[in-house]
C-alpha cells in the first residue's frame, strides 16, 4: 500500500543527481513530496513502533518521549535514501 509512495520518494531523491535543477527547485520538490507522503501515510505506525522501543519504554521523561515520537517520521525519511543506495558503496 505505502510501498508505491515510498518508491516514488526514493526515485525523486535519486532524480536530483540526474536532472539539472537548481538547488531551490530540488528542495521545493522534495519538501512538497515529503508533505504529501506524510499526509498519505501518516505517523501513527511509526509512533506506535517508537512506543515499543527500549529507549522509549525505559525513559521517564515525558517530553523526551514526545520528541521521540514527533521525530520518528523525519528519521524514517532520512534513512530511505540510504536504504535505496548502493550498499557496497555506502
């Protein structure tokens, strides 16, 4: 279900190197796609995943727990291009 949207995101990230766009065009395109993907996928699954991690369950600070959940989607999106990259090279 979400694999199509995620694949599109990865293709857009890779297309940045292939196409001749200005940096501001690339940032604008990726930001727009990021927002669309976040609205389609949502953050609930990632937040539920974070709630089951050892770091989350062992921490007593509610502010830190909220930060972990709030940052889960951003961290996930940061790892996607790495996942799709040449593993032998990187």
